[in-house]
C-alpha cells in the first residue's frame, strides 16, 4: 500500500476511537534499544510545550496553536541525571496500535513494550555553555518527532543542538502534559484535497 493509504487508514482508526488508551502487555514485552550516538559529547535533553496565542490550530480551529518539542544538546555533565524515555507511556500506547500497527508495517505490531525503551540522552542535564549551531528536525508523513531520536542524539553528540517538533493534527500522536494524547486528524477527505491541490 502507498503511504497515503496508510495515513488515511490511521486517521480512520484514530477517529473511530479504536486505539488503546494505555499499554496492554500480558507479560513483559520485548524491549528495543536505540543505537548509541557516535560523537564525543554526552547528550542532554529537555521537552518543551510551546503555545502561540495569536495563531489558531489549522486542524480543529482551537484559538491557540500548540506544539510539543524535544531539544537535544551536548551536555556538560550527566552525573546525577537519568536517561530519558524514548516515548511517554501515553504516547507508547498509541504508537503500539497506530504507528507500529498501521503507519509502519515493518515494525512489530505486537510483543514490544514501546514504553520501556530509553534514549541515550539525560533529562535535564546542563548544556555546555557555548554557542552552537541549531538544527530543526521536522518529521513528515504523519510520523512523530520521536522517530528521529537516533539522528537527533547523534548530531547532539557531535556538537549540535537539535530541536525536534511534532505537528498536532498531522502527527500520529502528540502527548501534551495533563491530557490524553492528540491523535492524527488527517481524514481521507483532507488527504484527497491536499494531494489534489498540492498543499
């Protein structure tokens, strides 16, 4: 199937409310490991919720535009800091049924504890206090920002600051603090309009 068909199917599944609300593993699942960064720096990370009160949401017309971002950077020390999870438990629950189940058929659809994978980045570790080039990682094709974690960590270990961003409404799942994850809102009708107009 083509990617567009996967996105449309994912939207239909999400809008039908058929996705699990939390991970359901009868026994501990397989825990995947991300490849380690290859640069010389340890990596720190932080997650930021950004809100623009002067812009409406393009998908649901909410009065504000919200984004979730994760920033990776060279850390000055990692002592006393913990490795960050790859996915939050809420995002992992959606990822299991939507990303692994529909959008990425090459991923196992069952048997993986997606919430158990850790990154190689230390949450809240202090950054090395020097100016560095900043790169923006903007995923496409309905993918969440977490799909690019390995690339972001590797670049940060080589001296870059990498900002990864989700696009709520277009991303498979976005886990905003204190509320259920927002799942993709691209309906088959929207897909058809956007593909035909080239927007």
